[in-house]
């Protein structure tokens, strides 16, 4: 009796092995739906190699920017080691993914994984195939797409080959160098917002509360604490708002003043630092090599 291969069966096998969707379906079909036999089938074919890497930490990798006319994308793809991040195959994968995602514009990372490439494979399957070839866990972590008009300018900047990626949208000017200079500044100083009006009110109030307590703990009279807090909150905005920061290429003026001198307006920016927020595993390199030698 022929067993019907369901999408749930394919999903289960894929989760167990990390193999591509089509490979899982072929394996289940070949063994008439027997899950254990399908696992062996994939192992024999060498297609389940990515499964053993599923629990590894991929905190290295690269960011990449692809610009196509009035559209641009900033993408981050992670690998386990910096060595693989420099691999030609890995870099081609990142470039291909960026071009595909900008063309198809998925709304979420889940949609991105399910979207089909020109070769008929899903993004998830393409990454699984790359894992098998390259030998490390690889993940498409995030992406942001931005648009502009012919009167605006993108400022793309990749620091040290992509360890930090910044994409700036400068409206009302076509000064590409100015846009890139702003992107370099953002890479260096890591602001959170464009301007003060973007900072959520609750974040400002929380900071004011902390600053008030600090001033009171310093023994300052209550009647001057409020003025002190207003002065210090200005310093806080200088730390988190790019327009308030001293421009790295000319500390005598703020970024806001520099932007104004271009005749444009800083509309938006996206900044990725590769691996930020991912808890990196701390391992002794010598022990890791010994474990590999001993087959652990």
C-alpha cells in the first residue's frame, strides 16, 4: 500500500535533518513514508549534514548592501566563523540573496525563507544546500528595504568588508559623497535615532527619572535639580540622535548642520553590526581542535 506523503511529514523530516524540502520529499517517497528509513536515506546521500549544525551558534558573517535604482536593501547573513565569512561561495550566496529579496520584497523573514529563487529552490533550501557545501551553520538573520526618488540619495557604507553595514536615505539632494559620509558617521557612533522627535516619550521620561535620582544622590538642592536634568538630557540626546552628534569628519559642526549644508534632509538610516545581540559561545580554540581530532 502506497503511503501519501503529506506536507507535515516533509516538515518533520526537514526539522530533524536540516535537509532541503525537495530532498525530504524524495526520501519519504523512496521509502514509502517510513520516517526512520528516510533519515537513513538522507544520511546515506550525505544530505542531512546540516542537522548536526542546527544547534551551533552563527554569530559571525557579513552585512551586504544591494542598490538597484531607487531601491536598496541591507542584509545580514551569519556564519559560525569569520573565516567562512570571507569564503567566495558564502559571499556569492549573500549577494544572490540580497538581489532576490530586493526583487521579491518579502514582508517578513519567514516569507523570505519560503520565497522561490530563479532555480526553483526556496531561500531556506538554498541556504541548506550551502550549509552542506560550506560545512558551517548559515542563517539569513534580517534585512531592510528602502526606497527613494530621483531627487534623493542613498548612502551605502560597509565597514571592514561588512562587519558593520549602514544604509542612509538623504532626501532633497543628490550629493552621494555627503550621504556616504553620514553613513560612515553612523557606523562609527551608532546612534539610535535620526532626531529628538523620534525618541519615544517613555524613553525620555525614564532617562529623566534616572538623571533626577542621580542629581538628588549627589546632594544637589531640589530647586536646581530640574535645570540640571534638562541640561543632562541634552547630552543624552547627543548620544542617541545622529543630528545632535558632533560630525566625525568635522567636530566643529553637528551632523544636523552638515545635512542642512547639503540642502537635503536625513530621512532614515539602518545600521547592522554583524552578530549584535547574539550570545557568542566562548570556547578554547585548542580544546575545539582537539575535540575535532578526537571526533567529538
